[in-house]
């Protein structure tokens, strides 16, 4: 664009006065200078390389005027958004940049270093260190530079603006004749452009889908239904738990260039339209937190450009963009001047949609090159290109050094749920009806028994079909075969036909039918080929084999009337269509192909069998599938076949065959399929529901593998909430099954299966009452692990097992700094009689303190809090505003070093070091050494290390002795110590759900369940293992009850009214130790803030060993060093009340252990 420059220039503001201050203004200033230098270099035939927007300051340079660093005479530029006069800090920054450049001069070989600032340097006679001009001139000699220095300020920049008309018109229109008027004309056109933009792009249409109802075609405004998609780096695997999800709004940074890849229907085009509107639409900005953006957004459908190129081969891309704007926006005056005004100033957002949809490789290469030419000619603009993953091959890809590459992420459940809510809000006015539909569809998407529907819904196009089918065509999930049919037809026929609606197809119905038959045949063949794959794995076949199969199919099955049509060409053409247009097949690498979802493979296989069985009827269909009934990979296909049969009698025939028992038939075969058909709402199956459910219970009770059991219980869980079956009917069938069983272990197995199905505790108590009323070990174990309030006296053998668990828990506490698993095992202790539980909780604190203040003591309490309040954080105090929340406590743990060096913990640390000495003389020597050094010297460290080693040895010996009695493998405990970090790493991004995340990791929960199985000798193993996973592990947070404020208040009141029990004494002692932990950690700013102050006052004078010990440790934690000798005396005391406590918590050895140690010493001495 050209404009006439005014002869006499008026005074204008500097860029520093025009741009916002701070980092934002600095970035804009750098962008403007980049553009000025670029256009100046192009005018003078030079090259300029820019760093500022890509890599920032590089060896003191933001850009340089050369393609090769080492070329003599290179000029480097450094931009500083500083005003004049320069501050001392600004001068120092400039010097640092110069030093960076000088340090690299040997290979930079600069001729000149130019400083660019928005204002001219000023010269102040009053400044002691000289004005800016003289200061800058001195730098060359003061720094001994080998290159020249030059400064460009306001006047020099104005010169470049005058030579770069678009930039001058944008920032300084008053310098150009009629510039102000011209700019106003452009802004008027822009306003009309912005007014038309939402009309063109904000309506989301639901056309091209195989749901033939008027409602299916009703569009919805984007701000009412758009779900913000995320993207991930192209190289990352979405299955990785550490995948990086990125908001595409971040791609709108000035000058950035990106390629967005995605599968068919993944939402690429809608995402691009959203980004087109985000900067100009207030509703979108309000809902999606987008920012107002004054740049010109341009959306280009590359397929339309390719259509123009067919007849106008030399049509430049910029001319096509101009013509499209004039036509689509009805803006005849949007000429090239208008377009270049934004392009030359870097004020354009360029969105190119559908590189993969171009008709041939020839067009892909041409258009890719023309996009590169456009953005090279007009740098500084933001560019985003979309393409399907398939169809974005190497010859047509953009350089990954110039363009960042990302993939559109699959929808996650929260995004699906938001879409469902928005969908029905736009579809149903009646609130009650709307909420019922929303709740039902979200339930289906969240149901693990219908993971196939969830996986389809990860794709925005298919999620839309799910919503349409749920609203219009079928009852989901029962009639999911209808859903699969619609999804398949949409991808294979209707959506493709709509998207490429300009390309007419003759004999459309015949072509679609042929395409369907070919795809069904491929699916059936691939499924039969994948005999060794897992149930949930798609078949993968080489392209060569796939091509050969299709050629054979076309030759033998299809009657080719045209002899000129070669089956090989037809096969290749069809595979190209299914892969690139329909998107049903995907390449997995190394020329291996698979269906995009296992669901399509299974549905099309079932459809193929039904179609091919039409000749022989339902008996022929049964003959095809009967030998596959014992293969889990065929269960879903058989269910889809039955659901796809139109005749009730045909469905009844298949179910009768499944119900019939044949000789030598595996007992694990048919109940799975029958249960699935009952879940699908097949009427013929509902007639036999009692028989089917009874067989499922039996199958679950005899399962020997966890996966077998899970397949059964997942069906029972789903049937429990199914309206046509329900929990009460399930319970009645269980009762019938129970009465037919004689073996006691079998009854326990049935009871455990019932617990896994998710029935209410009220019903479970009714079902299990015949077991629970007995005073047996089995009854106690059921109460211990599976009831919500299991407090009761336990069988002696169970108590012995729990004591072994405690010993192993102690070993974890002493050998691990995290104690995550040890903290979780408190849930077992909480299930015991209150006095036993309270005593154990107190002992756990002393066990961790045995190792000193660092490590176990800090982390055990933190781990306990994390688990206890996982997912539902509560306040530690009665007054939230006064004391804060648990988040603050846990934050202190992460900042442990600060707590460790505080004065408040020194007295307690010194006392613990002394108390853990193994005899009085060592304690006194250590005390003297500490007093002299006033610190923890090496002698103390050696003594403390020895004491800790002895404690760990004691714990290990006791654990080994008890484990040996039960033939327990101690390696299981070590496994638990190793997996603790896995749980923490999984929960790093979701700290509030740390336990829920941890128990979702098999490598974390498996050792825990194995340990419980071994310790408690749980039989039958499979049923107990799964019952613990489903019914015990998730309840662990709520079972850990020492942190209950209600309990704290209750104990305070017991002491206040003189009715404290032994359990209250131990609980109060635990609270005092926990209070010490809170204070040391800095949860209180002063001792007066303690939340256990009243309890401390009430229990101070109580003569009970646990309370005396706890008060002493608490006083030391609060800084009372006079209590050091008191703690040492308690540990060394021969009083049975004290000695038993410290022996049990490894602070000292038992007489038997001392005798054994002495005997060992004498033996060693004698041998020596």
C-alpha cells in the first residue's frame, strides 16, 4: 500500500508515550522494531534475523543483519524499552547486554552494535555520572569493545516509519497526507467486518449426521455450547499421566505459528472458528476468559481455495483472501489496502483450515508453499493451520522449526458433562425434563460398564451424535446398537457427503451400501485375525494383508459389471477413502492399520454376521458364533448381534441356546453374555433374569482370577441400578443362592461377591446376618474390613494378626521417610475397641519420634492428614478464620527445612537425642558434648545414628519373629516402602485427591492387598482381594479418626467432668503429641494460639504415664529446656508403666532382647 508523506512533519508522541508501560509495552515495542527492521532490510536487499519473539536476548542481541554470524561486517541490534534520561538500573542492563555481546565477539564478528530505544537519548549537565549521550559514547573505550556503538531513538524510528507506510498509517497517521481520514475509513470497514464475523462463524451447525430429525439440524450459538478443547504436543502420548494439556488461546501470541492435528470429528474446524471469534466476541470472552484482541482474524477454508485454483492456477493467496472477504462479508471496499494495513503491521490472525482436505498431493504442496510465502512476506502475524493426522505426510508438512505441532486432545469427562448440560439447555425449556435428561446421559458417560460409549464421546463429533441419539432415536445404553449405527453411517457416509457436498456422487445409495458392506467385511476379517489380542485391544493388520483381503472380497463377492474396473485399483481407492475421508481406519505406524475405535470393529463385525446370516436365518447366525462363546473378545459382538436382530423370536432362540447346558462345556462361558443381554434390556433375557443373576453369583463365588471376578461383579453392579432388575431383586436372588450352598467358605465367597456389587450397607447386613451373628474369625474379618462402623471386640486370632500388622507397620515407620502406607494402615486400628485403638495411635507417634524430629515424625503426620482429608479438606480448628486450614499444615511440611531450624524445636531435638542413648552414661556424655558445642556435633550424630540403627534392628527382629510364626514373606513390606513414591508422584497435580489417585494405581494397591491377605490369611483369596479393593481401600480416609474434632471435644469434656477413661488418656496423649507437631511446623505463630490449650490444662496434673510423656515432649517442643532431664528419666525409668511404653516403641530394649544381645556379645568376644 502506498500513501503520500507530508512535507512538514508535526510533533508526535514517542512510542514510549504511546505504548503501555512494563513488560506488555516492551513486547509490543520489540515487535514494532522487528517489523521496521524487516521492511528496511527488504528495501535495501539485506537479510535480518530476529530473536526477540522466538528466543529473546541472544548474546546481547535481539536481531542481527545477516544470515551468517561469522560474516564480517554484521550489525547487531539490542532493543530496550527505556525512557530517557536512563536510570542507573537501565544503564547497568545495557552494559550487561554489551558485555554478553563482547564475550561472543570472537565468533559473532560484529562490525556495529546498535541500541534501539523509544526515545532519543538526552544530555543532562547536572547528572554526576554524565548525561545519557556522553555516557553511551564512553562505553566503547571503557569496555574495550572491538565493534562500533550506535543509538537509534525516536527520530531514527520515525524515519523508518515514514518508509514503511502501513506501519506509519497504523501508529502515526498524522505524518501522512489524509492519513487520519484513510485510517478512519479502514476502521469503518473493520467495524462492519467485525459485525459480520459472528454471523458467519458463531453458529454451530449439527448437519451431516445420520440422525434424520429436524432437531438434529438446529444450530446453536457458539457461546452457548462450545466446549474449550485442549491440545497436547504432537510427540506426547495422551495415555501418559504426565501429558501436558495446553489451552489453544495461548497460540494467539503475536508472531506465533502452529499446526493443529486431529482425527476426523475431533473439533479442529470448530476450534479454529472459536479462535477466530475469541478476540471480537464479548460473550465468548466472558465465558471462556478470552482477551479482547484488535488484530484482524481471517478464516480461510483451504478446500475452497483449491477449488479456485483448478480454474485460476496462478491466483495468489492474498488475492483469494481479499476476494473471499469481499464476497463472504459483503464488503466491496475491503480492498488490498485494507488487507495490507493489517498484514504489514503484524496485526493479523491467519487461520488456515483443512490442509488434509485438499484434492491431491499437488495441491497440498502448492498451498503449503503459498502459505509460507504469505507469512514470510508479512512477518509478525499469528498463523494456525489445521489438518487431519492422516493426510499430513512428510512432503507437505510445515518445517517443525518454524511451526509448533500439536494434536487436539480427546474430550475428558468434565468436558463431556459440560457439553451435555449445554446441549440440553439449548434443546429443552422445561427445567425438570432437561435436568432428568442431563443426569441420565452423564450417568451413562460415567458408567464404567459402558466404556465403549465413553470412548466414542471423547470425539466431539461422536459426542454430538451420542447426545442426538439419546435425545431422539434410542434409549441408551440399552439400544446402543442404534448409536453405533448412527456413528458409523455419519463417518462413512453422511458427514463426508455433507462436508464435501460440492462433489456430486452418482448412485449415492448404491455407493453407500457398497461402502458399508466392504467395511463390515474388513471388520469381520480383522476381528478373526486378532485371535491372540486382549479383550479390549483393536485388531492391527499390515496394509499388504488388508489390501489383499479387500481385493479378494471385491473379486469374489461384488459383481463388477464394468470389466475395465480393476479390483486392485478399487481396493486401494476404497482404503484411501476409509482412511482419509471417513476416518474409520487409522495407521498406527510401520504400515499397520486398525479401526479408530474397537467399538466400530465390534459393531461392524456383528452387522456383517447378521447380514451374511440372512440366507440361513437365526440358526445360521448361531452356528457362526456358538464356538466363540468362550472367548471374551466375542462377548460384546454376540450382544450386539442379539440387539440387532429385529425379530423377538430370533432373540429368544439365541438366548435359549445360551441357557442350554452342554456336556463338557466350560462353566465360565455363558453367564457373562447372558448378564450382558439382561443389562441391554433384551426382553427374552429379562424373562430369565433370576436364572441369569443366580448363575452370575455362582460364577463370582468360584472365580479364581480377579479379572474373571471383575467381569461378573461389574455386570451385577450395573444390574443393581437397572430399573428392570434393581437392588431388591438382586438381594432376593442372593438369598436364594445362599440357601442352596452348604460349604461355609462358599458362603463367605457369596457374601464377598454381594459386597462388591455395591448394594447398600443395610441390605448387606441383612444378607450377611447369618454369618455376622456368629462368633467366628470369618465374622470378625467381615466386620473389620467391610462395615462402616465395625467397632467390636475381635476374635483372639484376629487380634494376633492385627498385632503382627502393627509390627510390620512399625518397620515401615522406621525404615521410610514417607510412611504413606503406614499412615493408611491406621484404618485397621480405627476399627478396634476404642482403648486398643487409642493406645496404638499414641504408640505410633512415639515410634516415629524414636527416629528423631526429621523424617518419620514430620511425614507420618502429614501423610495421615493427606489421606484423612483426601478429597474433602476440613479445618483443623473450631474457627477457620482464626487458625486456617489443613492446606497450611501440609504446606509447612513441604517447607520442612524452615521449621527444622526454628528455635522452638531445638530443646525437643536435644532431649530426643539424649533419651535415645542406650544407657545413662552415654546420655550424660552426650549432654555434656552438646552443652559445650551448643549444637549437634559429630559425636552426637554418631550416637544418634547408633540409637536409630538399634531401634530399626529391634523392629526388624520383632517383625521377623512374628512373620516367621505365620510364614509371612517380609519382602511384601519392603514392596510397600518402594511404592509410596509412586502414589505421591501420581497425585502431584491433584493433592486434594491423593488417596483416590493412589488407589487407582495397581502397583500401589496390589502390595497392600497382598500384605493384608497374607497377614489375615484371607480365604477365598480372589473374592477377599477384590472386596478389599472395592469396599475397604476407598473408605480408609474416613476410617482414620484421630483427627476428628468431635472426638477432641468429647475427650476434653470427659476430663473436665472427671470421667476420663483409659482410652481418653491415650487419646489425649496423642493430641498433645500432635499439638507439638503443629507448633514445631509453624502452624501456630505463638504458644497462645494452640488449639489444645484447654486439654493441656485439664490433663497437666493427671498421673498417667502416657500423659506425663506427652506433656514432657510437648513442653520441650514449646521450648522448655528444663524438661530435658525429665524425658531422659522417663525413658530410663524401671517403672513398668513407663518401661512398657518405651519398650513397645523401640526407645529401649526389652529384658529378653537385652539378654539376647548380651549373650551375642559374649559369644562374639569368646570367638575373637
